[in-house]
C-alpha cells in the first residue's frame, strides 16, 4: 500500500494560518491534495494536523484526517520525520501494511504529479531508500559571501577568481515531496545521503514560502506559469 502524508499544523507564526491561506482562489494546501489525488499513486491521502479548520478543509477537498496530531508533535521544533513516523505508526496499528510513503508539504503549489510519479518510479526500481525533489542553486555557492559586523568576506576565498562555468553545480532540497520506504522513515535513516535518489526540478517550479515576500513571489510565479500554458 502507498500512502501520502501531508503535514499541516495550525501554529504558523510568520504567516498566520499559512497552510490554509488563500493562494490565488483556494487554500494553499489544496494544491498538494489535488496533485496527490490526480497522480493515482496513493491508496490514501492523509493530512496530519492539530487544527480543526485545516482538518475540515482537507476533508472537503478529498483528503482523510483519521487523527488529530498530538500537541507534542505540533510545536516549532518538531521535525518532519517525527510527524511522518507518527502517521505511519498510527496506520500500522490500524492494520495497514505500508510499502511506500510520500510526504508532501502543504505549501507546495508548484507540485506536479509528473514529478511525483517520476520519484516513485525511480525509487521503486532502485535499491535506494528515498527519492525527493531537489533543484539547482541559481548562483555558484563557491562564490557565496557573508557579512559580519558590517564587513564583507567570501566563504571560500580560494574561488575568488574562478570562472562560474568551472565550478561544480550545486543543489538544494526543493521542499515539495519526499518518497521513502515506510521502514526507512521509521528507522530515521539519513535522507540527505547516497541512500536517496534526487528528482531534479527546474528552478521556476520551486519557491520556499516562509514570509509574505515569498508568498507574493510564489503567486506571481504561479500566474506566469498558468498564463504560459494558455
């Protein structure tokens, strides 16, 4: 059995009620729910939340909310793996036999079933434990600079005169989806290692959403992508 788990707590501080805030006409979590359902990859699409309003919206748009997440797993310091493992253990106690689990973030409006399917196929046909979305940095990280006490310096001074095209391309977590074998989540295996398959997304489909500036940028990006499809 394949399960989708969407973590969505209600205590967001920088953007209040971020997980159900209106994003161009519908609560942002709905984009994740709809793509998960459209992909036909999952036997169950489950939202893990501590918030009754989030639960109502999730169920309205086709997801299940079989439990309310406990308070000890709903603070600012709880990691995603703890939330996913809690949901997996809940389902196992219900008698479910889980093969693959996919964690999809609630604030991922650019998520695409195309890449969800690609991630599952790569994981299923490999010996790896995880497959998750990544994207490339727009600028070489070797040329990164820092500012401390008003003073500017390079993180890696040895690359001061290096040409961008001569530097190795770098990637980062795209923050959209994380496929994994159920046992791998439960054993808290290190996902950011050779145990994972990277699913590379184009940069225009990736936008972290932590501030209102991020939110506004994501809406602009989404509008442009949708207009380009017409």
